[in-house]
């Protein structure tokens, strides 16, 4: 095998089975998975050239047809039935293909078939194995999708040799026909190439060469102090000034997340590598590790902290109360909103970050900290927000918070 490059597909697709043909690995899904007649769904097809030579990919799209007595007419429609894409060495990308119904389509389940042909310019070697197992345990984070963890910790998958793949679309009900025809033009976007590999490799080399010093610099107390100050500033910029108890509890769950990754050599790059990649891509000075995490890593840390927090809550309650899609959406929303300095609703601070921070409060005790006092300040901060969780949709979150706080104070 040639130089091994990171998995660029697993960051976007959770499936453990990926299709493979002629040096191309691909996987995808239709979103939304159910539409009414006349509406549009998108086939999101992620693909990566698994060889170290250029490749031409030809995709033929075949819609389902009516029966023989109805004239073998198409039940689904796309703009381009044949698509050709040029991929550079190891390049990964996303093909977005809009799909809609036809006049013949009624309610039912329909399969959209794609036939994939990959032709390489010369004989190449693989850049990634046909099978992989993630080093991310599922104790707290049950899926790495959307968390920028796959390039460093890998994804669990195996390849299935397949020139064709079928994606199922559920059509429900009738929709009044629109005079405006839906836009069905496909779009291809590159998501990874060998330029990214240069920063990836440089980041790994720098982290490895400084591993002992990083362990010393990123001790629990120092991390907590810096994350406390950074959180107060960032959440104030997002229109959400933190009360003392909230700032303590938020800094605790962020520090706990750091310690979760830093304490295990198999997980440490899940925290550090995406942060160093971002810093080096911006030509930032990476001499001071704490500055790198505060200035260039807060977004990544906040996102994985949200994912880990849902896991902490799930273990505390004995079940995962929110779907994987909901949790992924919340993680992205919180991290992106705070990073952009836009207004963040208070519910997103408490669910899941402060609820989880309360749960782990006694597991992460700082020097000279009176943890009972920290919890009292957190309870006081919650009582000072009487409108929190008033929406009936948030009743479950309120119940979980009260249960965890009561147990923590016991």
C-alpha cells in the first residue's frame, strides 16, 4: 500500500459497509428519506479515490419504472442520467444529486439505482485499507460522524465489491403540482485532497515531537482556568453571559472532555489533531499549546464536549433520550453559533453541557475546590433562570436536570 491517507468518508456517513469498484470507495443516502409527490430529495453520494493515481468516475442513474402494461415509464426523475467526475489522487468528494417524482408516481417505496464505473490513468496503489476499526470507544460518543474525529481515530467499516447500489426513497401522499419546475442540476464538491494531507502529516509530526511537553502544559488545573476564562468571553459574545455556577460547570465539562482524550494515547489525537490542523492551515504560531486550544480549538472542543455530554447523560439515566440525528444537530449548532458570536438560546447551554457538567462535577475536583459550593452555585444559577425549560418540549430535559442535580447534592 502507498502512503496511508485518512478516511474522508466516515466523517459524513455512519454506515459500516461501503461500496467499492475499480479503486473507488463510495457510500451515500437520500435526504429526506421520505417526500410527497412533486417534492425533491437529494442523493448525497460520498466517494473517495482509493488509489494514488487520477481517476475518471462515470455514474449512470437508473430510475424505477412502471410495469410493462403502463409503458415502462420512470417513477423518479433526475436532471442528468449520466455523470462524469474527474478525481485526483486520493481525492474525496460529495456528489449531490436532486431526485423528484413524475406524473406516474404514487405512494410507495422506490429504489434509485446508480451504476458506477471507475477508470484510472495508470496502475495505482491503495491509499487506505479495505477494512478499518475505529479507536474511539462508544462509552460516551457512539458515533464520530460530524465531530471531526474520523481522520485521527478512524471509522469502523468494511468494503463490499459493488458496481451498482440502490437507494430507497419513500413517497407519501399527494402534493399539489407546482408551476415551477424543481432544480435538478447535480453538484460535485471536493471535500479532501492531498493538499489537506500535507497539513495532516505536519500536524501529526508536531504533536508527536511535543507529546511529553504537551502533557505537562495541558494539566487539568491549567486547562480548567483557561477554559473558564475563554468560555465566559465567548458565551458573552454569543449573548449569553454566564453566571458563576454556570461558568464553573461549563469549564468542568470542557476540561473533563479534554482529560477523556488526553488520558488515553489511542484517543489523544482526537482532541489535538483537528485543532493543530486548523491552526497550521491558518499559519498560526503553535508554540503555546494553551493558546492554540483557546484560539483555534475551542470550536472543536465545544462540539465534541456536546457529544460526550449526551453520552454522560445517557449513562446517568440508563438510556439515550435523544436520537443520534438530534444530538449531531445540537453539537453543530452550539459550536457554530458560539464560534460566530451569534445569539445562543439558554436551553442549549443547559442541554446537554451543564446537565452533564453537573453529573461529572464530583469526578473532576480541582485543588482547593469545595465541590458542594460549586454545585450550590450551579443550583442558584439555575433558579435565577425561571423561564428555562418552560416549553413543553423541554419537559424531559428539565426532569433529567432535576434528577441529576438532586443526586449530585445528596
